[in-house]
C-alpha cells in the first residue's frame, strides 16, 4: 500500500512538472476597467519544450520566440517594446498581467484555449459594409480629428485598418454582429477596440485606446475619403533651414551628433520612439531600404523620444532596440516624449504631428521635406505610395 501511494505521488509530481500549454489557437483578453479587448494567438512547439507564440491580427502574424517558462508561470517579452505578458497557466487557461514597463502600468490579462476572437451573438442579419469610411473622432469636441477606415468583409468577419494623421492603427480584426461592428487590434504595445452600430445616418460608436481612455466617433461610407498627404503637411522653403544638431541629440548631450559626417550627403532624420508600433514599422522599412542603398551618398539618423524618461533608461532602450532590429545606421537619444520637444531642432515647426516623422535634408544640409505621419504595411496602396514618393525624392536630391 505504501509503495503504491509513493508511486502515485511520484507520478503526480512528474505529471505536474511536465505540464505544458496546449498547442493551437487561444483567445486572450486585456481587462480594461469598463471593457475587455480580445486578441488571438497561437501556441506551437517548433523547437522543443519552450512554446513559440504567434499573435494574429488579420493578415499579420507576429512571432514571439523570447518566451520563458518557470513551473506554471510564463513570461512573454513583447519585443521590441518594453512590454510583457506574465501569467500563471494550466493547459487550457492563463491568468496574469499585461505590463507596460515604459508606462509603469499593469493591466489584468487572461486567456482561454480554443476560443474565437469574438462570438457572433445576434440572429439579426448584418449589413454588407463598404470598404472605405470617412470617420470623425470626438465630433462634438474641439479635439475633433479625421480618419479613413479601410475595411474588408468576408461573411461576418471584418479586417482592415484606420488611417489617421497620427499614423494608422495597424491590423484590425473582428466581426459584424447584427447591426454592430466589433474590431480589435493588439500590436504588442497597444490593445485597441473599435466598436460601433449602424444607424440611418451612418455609423457611430466608441474607440477604446487604453484603460480609461476612449473617444466617440461617427462615420459614413465615402469612396473618396482621404487625409492630407503626409509629405505636404509642412511646407519648407529650400535653402533656408538647417537642424540644430545640439538640440536633436540633447538626450545624450550637445555634442552627441557630429554634423560633419553628413556633409555632401542626403540625410534622412527619423523622429521616433521605441514604444511606438508605427515607428517600428517605419524602422523596419528604413533598415531594409538602407541595406539596398548603402552604396549611395545617403545617411540615416534616428532620434528617439522616450516615455518614462531618464537618460539611463533612454540609452539602454536605444541600445536594445538597435540590437533587436539590426539597425545599421546612426541613432541618438533626442529626449523625453514630446511632440513640441521633437520639433525644437527645426525652428520652422512648432510641433510634429506624429511619431514617427521624417525630415529629409539635401546635400548642402538644408531641410527639403517633412513627412508628418506614416502609412504602414496595413494600409496597402498607401504604403506603396509612400515607398514610391520617398524613393523619388531621394533620387531627385542625389541628382542635384
């Protein structure tokens, strides 16, 4: 009897020690105070016992390999952002927290195996939505802003993005549920929800950005809806303005940048943040572009503006970010996260519109173009249009 009991306890101990997270599709939930934002991820084991996590947003697949398991605890570093998911797990459930270290915030997180991102509950038929929407955020406020929704519907499943003049909201995925639209996006650094209902006058609803942070919106179908071209929002007279490099690198010190190394070159200055998914999209573009154009008289200088700022934190983040993204060009710490602070090196601007922003200089060192927000890969044709215009501008400046 004692032998049998000892064997049973040993078997139980081995079984608990061998507990793994079930492979397949999971639904996660970010628990904001007044709502949950759902997300989808897949668990796989391509390289052994440590799981690989793939976050799914529409057509985007974002693979996270930096996963740590300790007993029944999992830690997922959502690189390249200073963000992580920490949870206790069983084979079928997780309970834990979504932690933004750059903001010093922790939000409850849970996950269930085999659940869809969203469940259709209504038995009422859903309208077939049109692909392009003209959206107004906070329509009754002085902070009113415009957006363009680019959506695709297959059955009751809806995917797409929303473009704004602070860059796009990347990859949304969700459903039509009766006369309601329910979309969410999880890019690692943010969890967004776009919720709305059809009415006789169009659409209206709420955009949820963060815990306790949301705003109303109204929308109509508009095949001609457009935003201001990001290359045309700031006019610059050629031959009049050079950057104050001591201010551009102020986070490291007034001599952090040597302007002489850029003499005779076209210089692309990126104003960005390591906390920003749109900046990351643009950084990936610039890294790839640099690899293809490294033999030309072009240089890239990226200046980072960080939340939760201190010089030590900013420099450490910049070094980690460089390594994670294999960045071959110059990077410098600009300073604290601030749109007015990021504009200070450029006296013709009071503030920038968005992170990221590009400032392009000619071979004489004068500012020639400002690109004020970024239409990333989720925007399709707009991303391609940026690529074409950007390359045409660089070719033209090199030819001068």
